[in-house]
């Protein structure tokens, strides 16, 4: 009788371990997708770099059971600036002003370059474009939030510039992402059209951690009025939503 009980317990242990192994829980989980990203840097350089972006896709929700939400998407506090304020964010420098940019009002009074703003969900956005001819520098940092989904989705207008980018901060770890929405295929009136972008959070080990978003605008308008960045509609999601070709470079340190 005792031997039968021992064999039964050992059988249960074997089944549990086998299930955890197959799910990826013990081995890191998922399959790795290698996506080549070809970048031709701006700022007068002519070299082309090919960057390999590794994105680990989970094979089962068991791998993330410790903190993954039950929703398909998860809001970030004031991630779309719907309050009309920088509540839950901290502005540094003068670039982003004292409050988000009101797109509805801007379109009504002609505060745009070339054509009205479009492609954005909501009325308020963070940008260092204020409707004039001078572009100021600065950055805007969200208060920390827990990453409970594998992707950070948002919308952005940005030129290709190594001085304008989105940054993720966690402890002493920093990831930077550079975008070029002006050259996305089919994007007409690109200077005022928001484009979808996504950042994978699994392979950067940000999952289940307290992370902050920083929008950086360090490109002064003296060189070009188009050197502005506009971003918003930040939310967490189980699936990415990104326009092909918008990401032109990234670094993780």
C-alpha cells in the first residue's frame, strides 16, 4: 500500500514538472523571433546598420501568472493625458510646457504644420510642438507603473533623429527607442499624422517590474521646425500594434 502511494505521488510530480517544462516556465518560455531592422541613420551619416530584435513570445499564460492581468489591455495612469494635465507625469525643461497639447483646439485654430492632426485617440497629447516656429527641448517622465502585459502600445509623430526618442526606465536599467513616422509607407501629411508603435517588454526583463516611460525631445527647433516629437495613448496589451518600419533603432543598457 505504501509503495502504491509513493508511486502515485511520484507520478503526480512528474506530470507537473513535465507540464511546466513544456509551457516554458522552467526554460524561459516561448519561441524567439529574430526580426531584422535596417536603419539608415540621419544627421548626415550614410551608413546602414542591421539590428536584430529578439522578441520572445510566451507559449502559455502560466509563464506570466505571477502578475499578468486578466484583461486584453491595461491602462497606464493618465497614459493618454485625458485629464488635460500632466497628472502622473513629471515634466523637465520647457519643451513639453505645463500641460498636454489640446489637439481639438489646435485643429480649430490652425495650430499645426501643413495639415490638421489626425490618427490619435483622444484630445490631449505630449509634444514639444506648440504651434509656433520655435521648438524647445525637454523631457516628460511617467510615474512608475507595474508591467502586467508583454507589450507597451502607443501613438507617435517623430522625425528620424538620435535626439528624439522614447525611453523606458527600471532601476538602473534604461532602454531607448528611436522612431521615424515621417517615412512610414503610405503616411501622407506625416508631420501631423500619428502612427502606431509597440515596445516588447519581455526580452527587456521589464515584465512584472515598476517601469517609467520618458518622452525625450533634445532636438532644438533652430535647425528645423519639424524636429518635434508628439506621443500619447500609452497602454499595456497582450498584442502589439505597430506600423511596419517605424522603429529605426534601439539600445538597452
